[in-house]
């Protein structure tokens, strides 16, 4: 009998049978509060009726069109709708299926558009598991073990991590930008640097929001050196942080925006947005993918954007995110093992540290397990998997946030 590969590392022993809103049910109808949202994907909750209806309707009409052969209405509608929410000027869209593929697309675009090779990425960043996106990734201590050599032309610079460096946010930003200038003077001269790629909130690396001054510093250096600023909004986009895009908190203009995860409420879909002028510098046919911009996924994404807008989910993410963080800080105040609670909107992390300030991976795993036993599903992140993160669907209610905090208090 065939079995699943042990490479599939499952965080909890739950066999999910169905989902409804913020809840998952196992085959015995045991109910779980799902504060993982399928790693930040089920933005409108599990099986939102509007998304289900749009997908079912599309399945019966046209499942697959293939944009290099024929165009279809759902993708045109989605493009129009994304144009309404994207930063001004980013009105050309390209679609694939996953975050990693969108990252790959942005590397191709940046290299073609600038004629330069290097991409500067930041320590602790996660951009995917394909060999190109993986080359930009350093979120976990084991991320690359036994996998290299990776794509060449990647240079790393520090991300501002105030808590871990035991300094103020302003000091962390100063340090990170000084190091970046050093990188640009040594490892990746401006004439070789095609782009900076950054997450508005370091996701898999431990839920660390990028200070606005850091993002502004990247914009200023991108302009000065003729490099592009690629913002990886795969985890932070579509309202997750309490603004439509994570970069909106900084008021900084990106050259390229990447989105996936929450975009289609669970259907595989990702997009890269850039200006007309930038996209025109890539040769036609240099980007593409058989399943990219699938009609059912695109219809689900249009319905997702409708729900996000009509149900006020961006504002809900801001409100419930504040409530969640406040509740978690009260729990942390009673348990010194949680050294830091931080995040933005509905991306909140609890960093576990031992008494002598070292990462407490086992403590985080035990708390995650204890929460699952009490009906609350959570994930970990961070370089040592010592941050327990909460990333519920954007439809989460006050009552559900309060329930999750009480379960968490017990579990910790
Ligand atoms: N970029 C970011 C910021 C992510 O968080 C992820 C996935 O967690 C990816 C890229 C890769 O996305 P995918 O797993 O869909 O390839």
C-alpha cells in the first residue's frame, strides 16, 4: 500500500473533513478553530458561499482556457478588479499558480528589465521553495540543507530585527540600511543590482513587521541605483495586515507587487503586477505557465475581492488583529517563555525564548500541540520554529478571537 512521503511534515494530527468559515471539522465532526487558514490562504473563511457559488458556476462553464491560447472573462474581470486596489501605475498583470512562481516571474522580469543579474534579498526572508525562489530564502536554519547549489546572483542583507538584536526599532533600521549600503559598495555593485525583494512583514522568518523607515530606505536606494523594488505580498496581501497591501502601512511605492495565498480563498492563483513600461521590457513568451490564471481560480478570486470589499474584511483584520495582539500580550505577560508578541493585522507571532534568551523550539511545539488538543489550530515559524503564529481567516469575529486567546492561555 502506498503512503504519503515523510517529506510532508504535518503540524497537527487532524484529518480535515470539511471547513466552514473559521472552523475545520474532522471526520468525527470534532470542531477546530482554524487560526492557520491553510497558511494564510482561506481569507474569506472556509467555503464562503459567494466563493463556492462563483467556482461552481465557473466549473460548469469553462474550467481551463489557457491565456497564451485564448483569453477568458474571469481573468479579464480579475485584472480590472485588481487594478482598482493596486498601487497607482501598477496596471499590468501576469498570472501563475503559487507564490513561488510569482517570485520566479519577478526575478525574470527584473533581470530582463534592467539587464542586471543580482537580486538583493533579506536575511530571514521566505520567498518559496523552487530553486530560484529558494535561493532568495533564508527563513529557517535548515531551509537549504542538502539542496544547493541554488540560483546564482543573490546577495543577502540584514532585515531589521529589533527584538532579536535587543535594540530599538530605529537602531535596527539604521543598522540594516547601513549594512545594505555596505552590500551595495562591495558584494553587489549598483550596476549589477537588478532588484531588492522584501516582505512587508517577514512571514516564515518569524512575523516581524518591516518598519516603514526601512521600506522607505529601500525605495530611496532603488531610485538612486536604478534597481527595482519588488514587494512580496504573498502572505501579507489582500487585507491580511489591516490594509489592502502590507506596503500600504509604509506609504512606499513598489515597482513590482506579488500576490497569492488569500487572493482566491484557497484556489491556486498568484499574480505579479508592474507598470506597463516595465512589463514591456520582458519579451513576449518569456513568462507563462500551463495552468496560470485558471478560469475557476480567477472566478473565485473575483468573488474573494467582492467579499473582502462588501464585508469590510480589511477593517475587520485591523480591528481583530489589534484585539488578538492585545489578548496575546496579556498571556505573554504571565509567561516569560513568550519573549515577544508582534505582528500586523491578522498576522501575529508569539516568540518563545528560554530563560537565557535562546530560541525555545520545544516550548513553541508543546504550546502548539496543547492548543490543537483544545481545538485551536496554529502554526509555527521563525528560524528555529520557535514562533507560534496566528493567521486566522479575515472573517474572524470578536468572539472567536476571544475564544482563541482563552484556549491559548490554557495551552501555554
Ligand atoms: N512568498 C512569501 C512571502 C510566502 O509566505 C510564501 C509561502 O509561504 C511564498 C512566497 C511561496 O508561496 P507558495 O508556497 O505558494 O509557493
